[in-house]
């Protein structure tokens, strides 16, 4: 699929989402939030579901957690124009509750189609619900920040940025996971990955030279994971 075909495919998916009634989440919403970004992105971020501001604007991650995500992207030399951002459900769950399994299942074909159209080299899951798509039964406190190959793609589970808004210690964990993303991927792709796989150019440029400091930060936060799991 070339870039124009990818854009057309994503536009078609967004149109289908706008008219979707496959679960009850569309009821009471202002806008669908199919996702946005670079149709040819090497890196795709998958969150949980739209919140209040996302519903109002029809765009993913535009509230406080979105601002934090922008900061995290900038910390590794990226911005929204280079990545694609979406959620496991495309309509806002009422009162920002968690998306239910049947709703995630109903919405899965759209996310599957987005992943297929974009064909990213790296998928970062944000929060428990998108992590479960690739690592069912895992605990995010145990696997966050650790890249794994899944269905031919490198998947990196991360905490949801919203979880860090009022938790300074968790904020440091997410920042450390993001800071280590280029280095983790370089190690993974240069080691166990098939020879044809290369470190995505966007991440190669963003490689973090201050790894020693990041390792120290991650070591400091590792023992806090059990406590943080109760928050998510
Ligand atoms: S959340 Fe997904 S499955 Fe449910 S109505 Fe919206 S687009 Fe359809």
C-alpha cells in the first residue's frame, strides 16, 4: 500500500466509524474519534478511549493527558505529524468509564484495519486495555517499557499518560519508559529481530545518549511498580 492508499484506507475507516452502531458507545457522544496522524507512520500509539475533550473535538489525546503525551513525544524527538494515535474504542465511554470487553471487541475490526493500513514497525500501547490486545493476562506493572515482538510488530506496553497526571512517581516511570524507547528498540531489533528489520528512522534519530541517567531513574522506579499497579 502506498501513502495515498494508506490515507484513503484510513479515511474510509473514519467514515465507517462515524456511522457505526455496533455497540452502545455512540449514544450520547458528540463526535467519533477514529484517530489521527501520519498514515505511513512507523510508530502507532493505541490508548483506551476518548475522553470529554476528545469527544468534543473528535481528536485523540487533546486534554491534559494529550498535552503530556505531546511532551513525551517531544522528549524522544517526535511529534504528532510523525506518528498515528488512536484508541481501542472510537466513541467516548460515558463518564470516562473503562471500555467494556464487548465494546472493545465490537470496535476491534476498525483498529485491526488501521493497523493493517498503516503497517507500523512499532506499536506503543497506552494503558491496560490496549496492552491486553497484545498481551492478554499480563500486568502492566510488570511489563511496561519492555518491547516484545508480536505478530511481526514490535509492541511496547506503557502506562496511560492520564495515570501520571496526579502521580509524580508514575510520571517518572512513564518518562523513563519513553526515554528508553529508542534504546530498547535498537537492542531488540539488532538482536532477536529478523535481519530485514531495521530500527525505525524516527527512533534512530531520537536515540537517547544519556542512557546511564535513564537506567538510574528506571532502577529507582522499579520497586514502585507494585504500588502503581493499584492505581491503574
Ligand atoms: S465504539 Fe466502536 S464499535 Fe462502538 S459504536 Fe463506536 S465505532 Fe462502533
